[in-house]
């Protein structure tokens, strides 16, 4: 009996370690895909700002569209890949678009206000990205791309 209890405890610890490892890998993947979003958007911003001389508003919109497409594909099909999400593609995409719209407004306000304070938008985007790194991970993991449907965290019935 004690042998079986020991094996059960060891099995639970092993499952817990595997779960922690999976979460650590997911965070690393999230940061890599976030970097792809940031740098592609940053480059697009530079092109729209310096190359086409667009206003801050239009340069941010154009850059964010480039980044959003890359980000959605990486987040949906790599970081938070879950075959169950295919059954809820409309809801997942709608949630992504909603949080992306909120992100854009907040990001634009952060970058614009930093520009008013004398900080170039090129530095402001780094500051803004720090905030959104944490903000978006929480929203993506528990609301946009939830692991369990029907669970309180991400009901998508």
C-alpha cells in the first residue's frame, strides 16, 4: 500500500513538472512571437514614418496591421496551438480583433503622450511593448486562445 502511495505521489510530481515545463516553453514561444510582432511592426513604422512621411496615427495603424497579422498566425498556430480552437475560429478571431483594437488605442495613447513629453515614438514603442508583453499574455492565454472551452475561463459554447 505504501509503495502504491509513493508511486502516486511521484506520478503527481512528474505531471506537475511536465505542466510547469510546458508553461515555460509556452512563455518562451510567446516572447519569440511577440518579438516577431514587435520588430516587424517597428520596421513597418520606420518605413511609413520616414519613407512615406505618414502622420503618427497612420504610421502606427499601418505598422500594427503588419504586426497583427504575423502575431495572430504565430499565437494561434504555434504558441497557443490547440486543435479545439478550430471549432471556435470565429469566436477566437473576434476576441483577437477586439483585444487588438483595445491594444491599438492604448498603444497609440502611450506612444503619443510620450512623444508630447519629448520621447521619440521609436523609444515610446519599446516602453509600450513592456506593458503589452504582460497584458496580452494574460488575455491570450485565458480569453482569446483558452485551453479549455466550456470552462469558466474561456466559455465558447
